[in-house]
């Protein structure tokens, strides 16, 4: 078990090196996209501060609290960008038949497919997220204790698992219907809603975001542990459970789909 | 701006964003990377016109599946404060011009692929900047005064803000509308000629593999 884990870790390292090399092929684009990632996220924060120039608080949420949720969701969305960016290519690979190459190596197909691309651009998003989170953390005077840091790490990991699972499930629909880019775009655009507290939406959307497409668990509920201290004990326990079980479901669906694919005959 | 106006403004902005999403820049970059562009360039039709008509059906499809139903919903189901009558007609003209502006910008970004091949970063940056500076994320009237004065002189507001303004601003008279259409046409001519110049220049430098 341990040996296998080490083997996969080493493989992942080699994949990442290889992918960065191939990204550097388009060097100018690589630099522009790193800057673009920063610009995009800074504009997001700027729009929050413009919003709060005209509206001092939204349903009792202050500027720094919203900034906290914003930073939190940037951190939580980074692993999706960093490790799972290849899911965007799945429809293309299935249609052209290139997907067949993933069956031909004696390693886990799910691992092989997603390890192939490591999107280094996500790092700038992660850094801005960390900066924003700790800036608002300081402003809100939240205690910097070991327990809080522990809760933070657990909730970040489970939040990212939720978002990753949703996207993986959406992409694996491609095994049945081939072109799912619109669906992926739809789910991906929902990530905008993770940056705001769920209770500013109407009850119907709140229900949808909590139980049907559980994006409220990406950033809102975890941030609530820090910002509103009510009933946090239950949430801390629920979060990892939701994250891990969703990820297992996503993994099952994806591999089931992969077993179903028959190639295109090229 | 009250809640209803802001809501209408932002939902229209989202709809227009969906309408304009045709990935022209992305398409040009793909053509460049796999070399298929050499085939396109041998055709006796201007490359820009080719790209325009290649993606026009998408826009028309988007219009009938996204824009049209949403405007109908906003008017008849949500009873939002939308100007009816002649304004709808001007909105249509305005949206056509703003698509032409958006297309020219998209094309400029796409042609950059002649130099850099992949344009993922530039394309994404372009979307973020246009969406923000043209009022797609936050309505322009909510911007701070200084920033708004700067934006007066930039072309961005012609893309989202102006068509939406025609639909929701109650205080606009015909002269105001004609004026904003004129501004749009002015910026279209500027950006379009820029895209022509840029393309003429880039065309001479094109290098490709395979095909």
C-alpha cells in the first residue's frame, strides 16, 4: 500500500515536470496567463469593495466578512484549477478518440488522466486567496489558535473536494453524451455563487445550493464556522464527510464511464 | 439605482455575455496550433469575414435560446422596469453594434495567436477586463465618480452598458439614444480599423507547421 502510494507520488512528480515543460512551449502565453489570473482575481476583490462603497452591509454581512468568504472560496477553488484542469478536455478526447491512450498504461486510469495536466496558473489564485483570507482574518480579529488552523485546513480540503467532485461528475456525463462543455460551463459558473453568503439568495436557491448542487459547502458553511459561532461542532464533522463521500461518488461515476467508452475506430 | 433596476441590469449583462461567447479567439488559436489555418488562408475570402460568418450562427442561436427568452421573462413574468416600444428596436440595433465591437476585439486577441500560438491567458484576461470595465459585474452607475469619469473615455462601456441602458433607463429620449449609438459606431470604426491593421501586419509574419 505504502509502496504503491510512493510510486504514484513519484509518477505524479514526473507528470508535473513534463507538463510544465510542455506549457513553457508557449512561453509568452504562459506569462500572460499568470498575470491574467492575478488581474482577474484582483478585479473580483475590487468589485466587492466598489459594491460596499454604495451598500455598507448585505443582510448583516460586513465587508471583511464577505472578503473572508471570498478569499476562502479562492483557496478552495484552487485545487480544482491546479490538479483537475484536464477535465475540460474530456469531451474533445472522447470525440477525437484520443482518450484510448489512457487505457494502455498499467496505472489507475483516473489518476493517469488527471495527473497529465498540472495547471500552474492556479498558484497565483491560491496566493491571492491566502492573502485575502488572512487580511480579513486579522481585521475580524479571529483567534489564531491551533484548533482554528486545524478546522481551516480540514474545511479547505473538504470544500475543494466538493467542487472537484461536482466538476468531475459533470465531465463524466461526457462518456454517455460526448459533448458536455455547456454543462461544464454551467457548473463552473456556479463557482461565482460560492463567493457570497448563501442566505442572501431566496429560499429556493438556498435549498438547491445546499442539497441538490451543494456548492454552499464549498465556502459558505466552512466560513460560517469562523464568522458565526453557532452550531459549529456539527458542521466540522459534517464537512469532511460530505467532501469525501461526494468525491468517492464522482470517482465511481467517472471510472464507470471510462469502462463504457469504446473508442472511435481511428 | 434600486434593487429592481440593478437586478435587471445584471441579468441583462449576463445574457449579453452569454450571447457574445463565441470563442473566436480560441478558434483562431486552435487553427494556428494544428496548422489548419493554412487551408483557410488559401480560400478566396478574407480571413476576418470568414471568421465572422463562421461564428455568426452561434450568435443567432444564442440570441434565440438565451437573450430573447430572458428579455421576455423579465418583462412578462418578473415585471421588471424595462422600456418597451421603440426602445426594444434601438436595443436590437445597439446590441448588433456592440457585438461587432466585441467581435473586433475578439479577433485582435485571436490574431495574436499568429505570434504566440496559444492565447489562453490573453483571452481570459480580456474577458475579465471587458466584463468588469463595461459594467458586466457591477452596474456602471454604482462605480465611484472618478473611475466612472475615466470610463467615459474608454470603449468598454459601449459593449454592455450602452445597450442595457437603452432598455432600462427611463430618462433617455431619442436624442440620447442616437448619441449613444453614434458613440458606439465611432468606437466600432476605431477598433475595427485597428483589427484590420493588426491583421495585415500579423499576416505577413505567419509561420505554421503541418496542415
